[in-house]
């Protein structure tokens, strides 16, 4: 598969998020990041998809602008269960139509520990916006309203 793909971007993003989450629990790793390190940024819209843009730079908290994001590794707000995606019936249908070797490659790229390592999958109850047809598991006599 192509190097500059959505999968490649998601792999890099999930690896970065995992590294940041782990670094909070290992003080030696957190200490290695210095304010002089930059954050690499890619555009992900319209004709600038996957285009490298001006990197972000760390600044001391005293120099934070109103639109800045302030990170405090010592403050834990919420535990991350994991990273994943949604398995709608349309998604599952498309995956089921793939040749077995491609489907195995996709599952490996999504869930293998050395790849994206997704570990949370969400499913819908009944039809979603991405369903191939309208259906419900509601057994009541009232019809489905659109």
C-alpha cells in the first residue's frame, strides 16, 4: 500500500498518541522531550491532503496565546481505554467483499501490535447513517420514521 495513505497517517497518529500516553507514566521518557522539540503537522483537507505544513513549537506556559493548547503531564484527566473505529454494516459488507488475502492484510494493519494496534471497535444497534438498508431491532408495532 502507498506510503502517503490514510492508513499511514493513522498509524503515525496512533503511535504518537500512544507514546504520549505512555510517556506520562514513565517520567524518564517525559523528561527527554524538551521545549525546543517541534511537533510535525500535516494538512488533511481538500487539495492539501497529507501535505506537511509549518511545525508547531513548544513554548513556555508564560508565553501561551489564547488559542494555544497547554499540556500538563502531571495532571491526569481521563483514562484512555484505547483507539479504534466503528464497524457499521456497510463497513463489514465492504470488508466481506474483499479477497481473503486483502482482508487478512487489512485486519493485520488495523489490529496487529506492530501496526496501528487498534483495540476498541464500536458497533451500532440497528441501522446507522452508513447502513446499506434501513432496519431496526425494535419489535414494537410502530413503523420506523424517517
